[in-house]
């Protein structure tokens, strides 16, 4: 199905572009969405997806904060998540607190995090801050068309906008917007409507705007048509076929995928297998599948891949073994400590306890990277499970090496 160069490209993408966050088997399942003749175009999309792990998010936030601190010297900082509690803006307050610049001692000023605009007034009254002498930073992870940000600023039929709220309470702060990614179209709209608001973040163009990441028009137009062809099967709204309101984004975060991103990457409609799921239903389904998969992993290891020092004899499987195998799988895909704790519903101390156990079993290093032995075990289990699944679903009676590519080397494994 794939040429030798395609095989090398897939291996390179998984290791270098996605930081090992996806297994070869996950990618193969996504590629199975496409017709055989469209696989070369699917690989081109795969090669240009921008995956942003939490570490990179912290760095971008830190750079944005540093720029804001330098531009607005000596001002107290109030950081407000855009939108209601539970929306992406408010959830980003956790991440901004982890950004190095937030706690950098070189920036000796007071910084406060709040989740609702109504908290601004009591905060400045308590701190005795002048009503026109502070910097209000509006925080989000992705600004696409700018619609959500403008609605937050201007308000709607059910909720008062930030601009009117500030005016009614005689608040005149400097205002800035900090986002990990800002699409060019959203950047231009916000600058046009609010030229006095500073914008900080990484700027991105539409995927098929010239010059495109897919090359000039002769090369990019066929990829656009390919994405449109399959995207049309995933949404009935023409203006959303290439992402929300034609955003044409290729961005994927470790914690979520924006709806501005091409639907062929995240959609679950019409039995489509997403590469990076977006919806909570996918999360629940994936979590259930993940748990079932871990039970299967333990069963496989019990019968085929003995791990010295780990007792797999208990039935039902012990909670400790479930957590250890889950962590082993997630650490292999370079998931952050935050995501692993959230995914497994465990505390930081429990994470550390399990990590120490994996280290003692020579499956993991203290820096959270897997040892050669750990990688070998995960690879063997994944390959066994994948082959078993393909056999059970009777996809084809042909030998596997004539159907899909399984790399001879992957990451640290030969």
C-alpha cells in the first residue's frame, strides 16, 4: 500500500512531528478512512498537521507574557479567561500559571488569575489599584475567525460584553489578548475592530492560503479538493467543510482539537475514525476503549510477555496493574503528567508512586521516558493487539506486509 519513501515518511512524522504521541496503528486506522488512490494526499495532510504539546503551549504563553510585561511596564497584571467557566479560555488559567514567565522573578509585579469579568471590580478595590492603571490580559488557546473573542468583548442577547462592563464600572485598563495560536483572519478582524488591544501569540495562515504549507497553487489545490471531498461527507454545512467558517486550520493541541481544524482530522461523523478526537463523546468512548484495551494488555502480558517483578495473576486485575499499564501506554505516547492524571483520574502523588514502580521494574526512567525494555514491551503488545484485531475483523486474508506498513524501526526500537 505504501512505497518505501512513504514508509520512511510515516515513521519520521510519528517520531518528529507528533513527538511519539500516536502509535503507527492509530495512524493506520485513520488512513483506512480514505480510498486507496487518495492515500498519498492523506499522507501530505498528516505531514503538515501542527501538533502542540503542553510543553510548547507553556513556551508560547511564556513568550507572550514576556512581551506583554515589557510593553506594559510596572502595571499590575490581571489575567482573565475568555468565556464562561469550563470554556477553553477559563481552562487555560491552569496552563498560564505553569508558564515560566508567570513566576519569573525578573518581572517583579503582582499577577492575578480570574475566571469571570465580575471578579475584576472587587479585586482592584481590594488591592487599591487605580481603575486605569492595570493590564487586563484576555486568555485563550485558539483564536480562529475571531467570532468568539468579539462576542466576548461585545456581548450578545443573553450576556453583557466585557467592553460595556468595563465602561459601566468606570474601568479603563490596558487590554491585551494572549492566545497560543491566532489565525490571520481573526487577528485582522480584532485589530480592525479594536486597534488599541494588543495581540500576543503565534500567528497562522489558512492551510490553503498562498503561499500554502502544501506548496504553490498547482500543488495545494489538489490537497484542498481532497480535504473538501472527504470533509463534505462529515458536515452538511458547506462553510464548515474545511473547518469552522472555512478556517482551514491544521492545529491540534495535546488537550483538545479546535473545530477550526480540518474535520477529516477530528470528526467522528458517519463512522469516521478521527486522528485527534475533539468531542467529549469521543473522549468517553476512547476512555472506555482505552480501559478495555488495558485489560487486554494485561491479559496479553500475563500469557505472552512476562514482566519480572510484576504479579499479573490476580483476577479481576488489580487497580495497581491497571494504572501501571495505563501509564506505560500513555508515557510511550509522550503524554504530559497533567493529561495522564486527568485521563486516569489519579492525583499527582499517585502518579509519582506509579512512576517509581515503573522505574523499579526497569520499564521507565525517572524523567518519564521509557527504557528500551519498556518500549519493547509496549511495541510487542501493540503489534499483537493490532494483528489480532485485523484478524478478527477479517479485513483481508492477504499477508499483513501486503496490506499495511509496519516499521522495522520506530523511535528507540530496532
